[in-house]
C-alpha cells in the first residue's frame, strides 16, 4: 500500500469513528449556537442609539416636547415621549421602569433612583433652553433672534483617533476568535494524545503496526482529527459571518472576515505544530491516568501563548514583545492574528512568520516521530525522553539467546533499568536553577517594554532548558 493511501485510510477511520461520538456532536452544536448567537448580538447591540422613555404630565410639560427632542438629538440619543394623566400615574410608571424620568407640570422631575442618568440631563438642558428663550423674548428679541442666540456656530473638532470605536469592536472580536482557537487547539490536540494512549494501552497499535509503519499511523491520526477540527471551525466561522450579515443593525466589526480567515489559517499551522507534540506525549505513557501529566507542558505553553496574545492586543500590538513573539513558533498561532488585526504587521511579516513556523514544525515532526516510533510499543512506566532521543536506542535482549550470553544480556538489562547518574552535581543543578529564576524575575521587574528584559528572560528560559536536559540526560556507563 502506498504511503498516501495508507495515511488516508487511517485518517478516514479517525474521521468516521470520532464523528459518530456524542461528545463531538455536542461540541459542534454548542459552538454553532455560541457563534451564531454572538454574531447576532454583536450586530444588533453594538452601535445602537440609546433610547430614553420620558413621561410628560400637564400642558407645560407637553410644551417642552420639541425642546426635549432637540436636546436628545444633540446628545446623540433618541426619546419616546409618553403623555400621562397625573403625577401619581407618573410615579407608578417610573417605579415600574416603564419610563426613565417624568416631567410634572414643567417644574419638577421624578426618577426612580439615580438623578444623574442621561435622560435627566436631556430634560434639564431642555428646560434651561426653554427658560432662556423666554428671557430673551422678554428682553425684546424676536423668536428668530432668540433662537439664533441659543444656536451659536459649532466649533471645528479635530479627532485624533477616528477609528477608536472600530478598534474596540475589533479587539472584542479578536478576543472571541482567540478563545475559539485555544479551545479547538486544546480539544483536538488532546484528542490525538488520548487516541494514541488508548491504542497503546489496549494493544490495538500492535495489530495496526503489522500493516502500517509508525510514521504513517501517526500522520493518518493527525490528519483525520485535524480535518474534523478544521471543519468545525470553518462551519462556526461561516455561520457567524452569515448570521452577522443577516441580523441587521450595525453589523459585525470591519475585521470580521480577516479575523475568521486568520483563525482558520493559524488553526491549521498551530494544530500541526502542537498535535505531533501531543501525539509524542501520548506515546510516552501506557495509562490514561498518566496522560494529563505528560500533556501539562504543552497545555501550559498554549495557555501562555493565549494570555500573551490578550495582553498584546490590549496593551501595544506593535510593541517589542509583540514583534518578537510573532516569530516564535509556539506563540505565533495566537500572537500573529492579534498583530494582523490590531497592529501594523504587513503581509511580508505574515509570510516570514508562516515560514518560520513551518520550519519549526518540520523539525518538531521529525523529533515527535522518533519519540512515537520508539515509545509506542513500550509498556509500563513512562519512558525517559533522554533514552528515546539517543542515536542508538537500547533494545531488549533476544529471547533466542542461550547459555552464558543470556546471563550477560540480563545483567546489562538490569544495569540499563537502574537509576542513571545525572551529568549535573546537586550544587550545579541548584546554581543553574537559581540563576534562571533570577534572570526571569529581573526581566519581569524591568518590564517587557525594554529589550534587555526580553533578553534576560530568554537567557533564563535557556538556562532552565539546559538544566533540565543535563539532569535528564544520564552519563554514559563506563565499561
């Protein structure tokens, strides 16, 4: 069987099996409901002109109606005026919440709790304008002259941030897109890890490997589950765009199509990057109980990337941290959409970020495939990464060996299973940890706006990686 056909057979099996599960169907329905409901709410509620219900009691209050409408229009609001028979009826309407404020005989106002609400300001301004007009008439001015005196020419307004409202709407839309991206990456990445561990613990993988190579089995599993995630995200995004267009109102934010396209693009790139890591984590353990611990570093990285993208989008999408994080492959799926929607990242920057991510993904696939091949048939305690990544993996002794050679192989096997001596002394291990923590804390105290802080934190993280590598990489036994 050719490689593409073998991969597709495994992918189709994953598609069929997982699309039949109740969890998958429930998740699809929930995401559709949330995306459609959120799109309709965003289209109908955002940009809507606020409306005030105002009650009028008496002829003097009714005479104020033109002034109230004029002042409401000047304030960017709408009013609905309700004639009322008496002050008692007005009090009941205000108490029940049917109207915001009642004007009684043009002399007093009735409100429920807050005298500083916008409707009160509109009525107070209308009363003041009407009283001023009467005084100007009494001073001998005609009505036209009095109105001209009350309507001076408007001053020119220079708007420094004309798109501030649009940016806020785009920021809210981006936050929703990042949440959806995080959910599907975690959900489908963990589905890959759980599938690998289930097949390993039930010994099904041993049957599959009689006809398939480990790499083809891994590729088929990643492709099949990824196609399900992409279909779900594409369905939810398309439904949200269509619902927002049909809902009327102010419509969705201007960056909605771009945000949906970026989320879909970086789901594909991010899923390929993280899913092979999840698969390697699933191959390291033999029981579902141990899987959560194995997946913890990957989940922490995804959540950290998500929160960094939120911080970047709310603080400075064009800052130093955002510009650097956009080209760090584990962070790119979350940070690049934020920079493209809210920042000034160009198409060239997007292409470079995609190229770097693809190169890192290729390297990670090679590494994860080696781990998967060497750990998938190992049963028992979780396997050490140092042993799996060695150039010549240790093999169990042949069962066909007899005599003294068998005793020698058994002795060597016991030596391999014994705790290996670390390359680091306890003092060196402690010093490396302290230095890494001090550098990371120093960078956090200085602040992300300074390049030196980013350098300090990067050096601290590198020291932690070196410390972990040396601690888990055993010394070679002396023969």
